[in-house]
C-alpha cells in the first residue's frame, strides 16, 4: 500500500470519513427536519463534515484507484461530486439535499466504511 499525500494511507482517509459520518449523525440526533432547517450552526457543522467525507473520498479515488475499483458499490463519484458542488457553490447549497444525505446516505455509508476498514485491516 503506497503512502498518500502528507503520509496518509487509505485507511486513514477511511477513518476520517467514518469520523465525519459519525459526527454528522451525532449533530442531527433527535432533530426534526424543521429543527435542522432553523439551526444554522448545525447546518454548517453538517456541511463541513460532508465536505470532509467528499475530500477524503476524492483523495482515495485519486491515490488508490485500484481500491476504488475493488469496491464499486461505494458511491465514490457521488461523494466527490457533492463535495465539489458544496465547496464551489456554497451560497446555493440545497439544505433539503443535505438533510436527505444525512438521513438516507450516511447511515449506509457508515456501514460500508466499517466493512472496508475490517476487510482491509
């Protein structure tokens, strides 16, 4: 396994992703969608961690393409795309999409990441 930028290995990137997923889930625990839409601080914390997930997924895809090819069920391109849309269109972020991502996609991603970390350990 080759070392990535700043000496990070793919397991480190996966760990960063898992931590970000868990932070998002903890920030949103017990919140209704209306509460989320009214809470700018939580919105920003969630968005930041979704950016972290997308950035780490991008690093993995760029530095470890063979790993990404081995796990096509993980939505690597979607994570990169969401990161790019959020980072470059910050004032146009659709909070409904952020909510749905946190509620629907991140729990499944958490399970995928745990599986990857266990298989690659």
